[in-house]
């Protein structure tokens, strides 16, 4: 037991509230194949940059195809 047990807390509500966290500088994104196979890659990108478009290997069609950033589910 602490020495404050049973005593009323004199701090105001604003003192008890915690500060909001800042948003992360990087975010995890999913890259979806444009070949229509449903194959995906997960990667990180900086939040300030535009959406990713990368040409990567899709093993379902055994070719390099364009992958576009989509929402995570």
C-alpha cells in the first residue's frame, strides 16, 4: 500500500490526461499485383510520399508486373 491510499487525488482532469502520440513517419503498405493473381507484397514507405507503384516479380504468372499500393485489411 502506498502512503496515499485512501486520500483523494488533487490533480485536475487535464493533468491526468496523456498527450496524444505523433503519427509514425513510416507506414506499412500492401502492394497488389496488376496481373490479377491476387499476389501481394508488404513493404514500408514514408508517410509524406505519394502511393507506391513498383515493378516486381509475380510468381503466379512467372513475370515481372506492376504492383500498386492498396489498403491494408
